[in-house]
């Protein structure tokens, strides 16, 4: 076949008519290029045995027509909306802004609330810990929990035994006892001091050896030896047994004398009543202790270091972390505004569109206001996790704007603005709709999570992503129209009130301007600028030229081989790395870097034997006076102690001490009933002090429920797998108790607040797997429905799986563990990663030509928009690198990996794969859904007005093109015609 013949087959023309001759047909199928501009004639031979392309009735074409039928109503709706916006830009800007502010204001002043309760945020809904916690709080009738104020004294691992060190402990205690309102607050406590018979706050610690009195300590002790002798006693002065591990850290004793030889820490616990007055005084106590702590740190003569935490410390510090990171939100707005201004900037003062870039960022901001305002209105709690959403939204929300303007910049600049908007929507309407659906779907699947922190964040994200889509096709489109009017009137970018001075013609040639047809007559100066521009299209952004050169380089045979090998190696390495990914979550990671709570828990963990995991064992719904039941109660405790997590028997168990009491007083208690025996048992002040809060009795004195405290001393607070195993093991022990078998509500069970986060770890594994599988299937299904070729899913499914595995592998390399926040990031990842894939695939199928030509075209037309969108996603999360909490920095690391991998696979691997095995059958582009009455009217006027030379020239070009098309048709048919038998 001659070169002329090959050129003729690819000749651009405007005829789509099929011509037939005898039984041999040559069908001229009209297929538009990926810009949606000019039809390309493709030759399909109809002779049996010579048909190398799909016939018009092929499965691919039928599938494409079905998908286009699904797309058509969406495009019609988008055209109706955007054309209304294009003709009413100012009303649109005002309306969207007013709606956004209105939603936010109504939300803030109606049902806005903040939730920082870690037990609520991280505990899966309707889980066993929630059920047990609710029963304990609402039905058990145990005394109301106290607000524990904990002081911990240490010397960085050095021995703290000595008179001076104990005096420092009393100094800290006296600082709290002397607070104004302390005695009045303690009067509401349920604790009664057995030595004074006065209601007061219970205090546990070494100060009990001197009845909490610093004066008594100063009188009785005059040396370190006397101090150690007193501290080594096995009972307090009132007869209460000492629990050494509860008050001493890493204590060592002399085997002969049983005296303490070393100790690394002291613990003192002050139990405030759960009242409003106590919460207020707790803040004052924290302020005073933190001041004292600083004084000790500054004074080199003080041997002890002081750490402190209170019941409300976690929530307060969590909230402080939120408040400290709030300034990062306006910072991300500034960063994105500067970035978009640079992207849309041109040296020409009029053609530059930096102000348009600001409009794109403003559209995202208004989307956030609308989404958050809507969720505030319905009462969805705002949490620290929700705080990360603005950074994510600013990062991903600009993608549509870049794609919209990239397509708009490729339209004919001599066409009326409103018509260009219509052509733009025809070109990329489905693309941005598709990626918006996948992102919304990803967050929607996150709403199915049972973990409140996750589904609340996804609830905020779900409508916000929808608002982004709506505001980009309304607010941003309106801004484009107004910006075009600014250019038409020769106004400067950013300084719209200033008219630019007419440039020298030579400069005009260097910086061509865009001629825009408008209802208003342009000035002579504007006509000069537009005439110089002719029909040359301006670049969409600074990366367009780079992508054209990059496409040719990438598709060289050697480069393609290297790309495939490199990505296969990366996938294999990341798969191995992902298999090593582990769970780890320290709540201190969500604390500010300078949090006193973090210092307390690190010191307490390092210098004590007993960790803070001390669950209660509960007994309910049984007759606890029955010896058989009592035997099962003791058996259950013994089974729990046999677990690897438990080192020793509980220090205090009311049932064992009750039996010992009966043995010691057998003559006195023998004839008494069980309830009377319990009365006598609890009449002992020491025993009542120990067990009065562990036994609940009804009005008849019958025990309805009781409890005993055990200690999980062998559980690592950093090893998540160890914690999960412990949770499962204690449940197994509980479930196999004879009294619990076959029951949904166990009569014996254990509970501690730490179970809530352990349950989160357990559910995270299950939900992550389920969410991943569901998300991958869902986005693959969306691709199958919205991309007009059945092979799309064959690219989406493996590509998103590879991306997902690569992301997990890179996170493991970066020492990022699976925890609450990375779980949320991984949930979002599917929706965000698939965007890089969808845009590329959809553009490939819309382009025409062979694989190489299609790939080059998609990179030239869509590559720069995807690249800029990826950069914006990175910049959106950049401020998180400066967050005061470690866990938000983790999000930044995860998003750096996400963006890097997404861009690499979307702009490197996938184009190479498509250039090798991408389908080549042309998909007839659906009939445009855009209909411009103005455009049709202008065309009629052009044909009837002989004085309009531009119109005549254009008309003559059309006639010549049609004539040339017919010639090419005849030439193609004659050269491909097969002789018949008669001939």
C-alpha cells in the first residue's frame, strides 16, 4: 500500500456517510479523536476473510453503545447545569457562597459537638466491651467511678529510697491538699476515713504509712534508715495490707531482713469524686503540680522527678492537639492558593489566570464548609480524626478543576465561552463524574465500619466529596466564564480593575491571546489582540509541553522494557514488605509532642513492675451465698491467673478473705445466716475499706454482684498481637466456664477500659480485609459501567490491586504501622488511587489510532492534569508534616507514598501497558449532548452574510474538505476492491 494511500486513510474530514458498491463494502466509520475535535475516517473492510477490525455489530461496539446510553443522561444533566451557570455566572458564585456559609452557620449553632472520648471513638459499636461497659455503668450499682489523680515520682531509674525523697512526695501531696475548695469537694466523696470517720477523698500510696500527714512523717522519721524501715512494713498503721507493686516501682528486698534495698518509683493516687466541682478542682491541681514539676526540673538539688496524669488529662491533651493543629488549616489554604496561582500563571498580564486558580481553591473551601455544616446540622460528632479531612480534601479536591480547565484550554478559543463550556463538559464530563463516584464510593464504604472514629470521618467526607463535584461544575465554571470576560475586556489578572496597556505587535506574537466571542462588542484594541491570536490554543498549564516530550521518551521500546521490569520488581518487593506489616497503636501518638501525659506513661512503664492493665472480674445473676457458686467463682479466678498475661493471684479477693474471716471467727459466725455473716465481715473498718466498693447488695442484704481486681502484668503495652491474644484468651477462659455455657450474657466476665482499644485491633483486621475487597470490587464495577469498553475492568482490577499492595509495602518500609489513622488512610486509598487509573483509561478509550498514537494522545491531553492533581494532593497534606502529634505526621508519610505510587502507576506503568496490549478497536464517540442555539444562529448568519470574509473563508474550507473526502473515498474503494468472478 502506498504512503499516499496510508495518508488518505487517516485524512481528517467531516463526512460520516457509508458508501456501498455491490456486495463489497468499505465502511467509513466516524471516530473523533480524544480532544473531541475532528472526526477521523477509519477503513473497515467488509469482505469475509479480510476483516481485521471488529464489525459494527461486534460485542465491543454493542457494549460501548450500552455504556454510552448510560452516560448520555448524565451528560445531558451536566450540560443543562453548566450552561445555566455559564449564562448566570455571578448569580452562581453568590448562590454557592451563600449556601455554603448558611449551612456552616446553621450547623455550628444547632447540633455541633466535639467528641474526644477515646472509649467511644475507637470501640466497635455493639461489641462485648461496649455491652459490658454499659452494664457496669447503668445496671451494676457499683459505686460511681472516681476521678483518679495520679502522681508518679522517679529518678530516671535511680534508687529513690530515702528521707528526702519521701519528703518531696509529701510536698507534692500538700500542694494539692492545700488547694482552695479541696475539703468541700471531698465532702461529696463516698469514701469514709476509718481513723477519723470523716468523708474525704481516698488517697493510696506510701503516704499511708504516716496517715497522709507530713508533720507526722517529720516527727517520726529522722534518717534514711528509719524511712526504709517504715516503708518495708507489710501493713499500714490501720492494719490494711500493703500491695507493694501498687505503690513501689521495681522494688527489691533483702532476702534475710525483708527490708527494701532499692526502688525506682513511688505512686500516689488521689481519688476525687465524680462531680462538677471535682472536675474544676482537677484543673487547678494539674496547674499547681505542673508548676511544681517545672520547679523540680530546674532545681538540681531535687532528686525526684514528678509526673502526673488525671482522669481528664487524655481528653484535655487530645483537644489541645486539635487546637494546636487548627492553624495548619489556613496554611494549607494558602499553600494550595499559591500553587494553583503558579500553575495558571502566564507572563502576559491579561492571559495569565492566577485568579482562576484561586477560584478553584475557593470552590474546595466552600465544599468543606457545606459538607461540614451539613454534618454539624445532623449532629455527627467532630473528632480529632475529622480534623485531617480538610488536608485530604484540599489535596484531592482540585483534581477536577485541573482536568476541567485542561479540556477547556484545548477548545477553539475563537468560539463563544458558553459554547466552549459545553464542549468541555462533552469532553471530560464523564471522566470527572467517574472519579467523583469512585471517591464517594470509597468513603461510603468506610461508613459501614463499626468503629465510630472511622465512620464519623467517612460521614464527613462522603457529602464533602459530592459538594466538591457539584461546586467544580458550578462555582468553578462560573469563575472561568467571568475570567474569560476579564480577558475579553483586556483586564489584568488579579487586578481586574486595571486595563492592560496595548502591547507591541512583536510581543503579541510571542504571547498570543485568545479571541473570545461575546454578546458585547470588543474594542478595537481587543480585536487587535484576538486577531493576532488566530486559532492557536494556549497551553493549559506549564506541564503540557513537558508531557508531549515525555510521551515520546516513555514509549521507546527499551524504556518500555525497563519500566515493566522495574514495576514487576517493585511489586514483588512490596508484596514481601506488606506481609511484614504489623499493628501498633500508642495513644500517646495523638498527644502533642510536649504533652505531660506522654511523659507520665513512658516513665510509669519504665520504672514500675505493674502496668496499668488491671481488669475487674465480675460476678452477676447468681446466688453468691451458694457454696457451689463460690467454688465456681474461685475456679474462674484461678483459670484467669493461669493465663500467660497474669503473673500472680489478686492482692485482694473478698471471697477468700471472707472465708478466712469465717474460719477465724467460726464460733461467732457459725449460727448466722450468710447475709448476717457478710454484715459482720464488712463491719471491720479495714475489710470495709478494702471490699465495700467490691460488693453490691440489695435492700435485703443479698449480694447481687461483686468483683475482684486482677493484673495483666505480662502484657506488653506496645505489642498489639500480644494484646489481641490476651483479649481472645480471656474470652476463651470466660466462655468455657460451666456457668456461662450457652448464654449470650455471661454471668462471669472480665472488663477493663483497655479492652475497648483491643477490640478495635481485633476488628481492624477483619474490617480492613472486608473494606479492601469490597472497595476493589466496587471500583472495578464502576469502571465496567462507565468506561465504554468491556476491557476496562481487566486493567482496573489488577492495577488497583498492585497499587494497594505497593502502598502497604512502602508504608512498612517507612516504619508505619496499622493503627487507627493508617486504617482510615488505607480505607481512603482505594478511592484516591483509582483516580490515577480511571482518568488514564477513559482517555485512552476516547482517543483514536493505534496503541502508540492513543497513548501519546492521552499523555498529551490528560497527563499534565493528572500530574498537577497529584502534586496538589501532596501539597494538601504537606502541613501535616508539622503537626504536633506523631500520628498526623504518619498520615503525611502515607499520603506521600500514595501520591508517588499513584502518579508512577498512572503516568508510567499504565501507559506502557496500554501501548503494548491496549485494545485498538475504535469506539464511535456518542453524539454530542451539547446544543448551542447561539452557535446555530451564528452559522446561519455566516452563510447568508457575504460581507463576512471570515465566515466565507471558513465556509470555503468546509466545502473543500467535503470534496476531498469524496475523492479519498473513491480512492480507498478502488484500491481495496476485490474483482468478482464476472470481472
